[in-house]
């Protein structure tokens, strides 16, 4: 299938995902990696799940990562800042701490790349990675992403400002 591999399946969020999304979106440990600065309500998440997910309309697409064979939901992967004219989008991934270091993120990112390049016909995917986040750097590198630049003092953290790397993968289709 288009959005799955032997080990994982990517799918649209369902109402049953509310509690997992609520837990992940409200985990302050994850906030520095994104742009979240405040908690998210269950009401807002219910509205998000119920709203249409057309990439061309909203400029973003969130997919849940289900682990086979029991289809346990273990994370999310996103396309965002979609640029239809330039055929590119940013991507981000989050795997629950309990399921990290099992190859799930790499598998999900590979499936997303195939979908983005073959079905959506995107030309380029890119991501912003904190320069000191070695696991994310290795993940994107293993999936073929190349470092394109360093954004100095880009991300504010409790320890001060940190550099962020811009990585991208250009389709060969």
C-alpha cells in the first residue's frame, strides 16, 4: 500500500487518537523542537481531528504512525509549510519515547518520502533539526537528507539560543 511498509502504517488522525495527541502536544519536553509555547486543549485537538486534512487547502498534513501487526499508535509525522508552486514541504516526526530506537522513525520517514515524491509529486522535502540532536541528524542522514545550511542562534532553549540545521532531500523521480 501507498502509506505503509512491512512494519508501519501511516494514517489520518481519528477521534480515538485524541488522548495520545493530547499527551504529546502537551509534553513540554517536546516543545523546544517545534514552535509550541502553550498547552493545547482537548477541544482544539477535537476540532483539528474533525477538520478536513486537504494538503492544498491547509498547507499541512499530519499522519499517525501505527506499528504493525497490532496497529499501536506510536507517533506522528507531518508535512507542513507546503508550497504547491515550488513542489516542496517541510517534514517533522515524533515517536513516543517508549518506542524510540527501534527503527520506527526511519521506516515512517521513508514511507512518507515515497508518498511525497511519487504520489504528491513533490520535488523536495526539508527539515529543521537542532544541531545538537544527534539522533535526528542520524535519522535524516540515513534517509538520504543532506545538510544544506546552519541557522545560527535559531532556537531559544532553557540553555540559551542554539543552532539549527536545514536538511533536505530532493526527489530523483
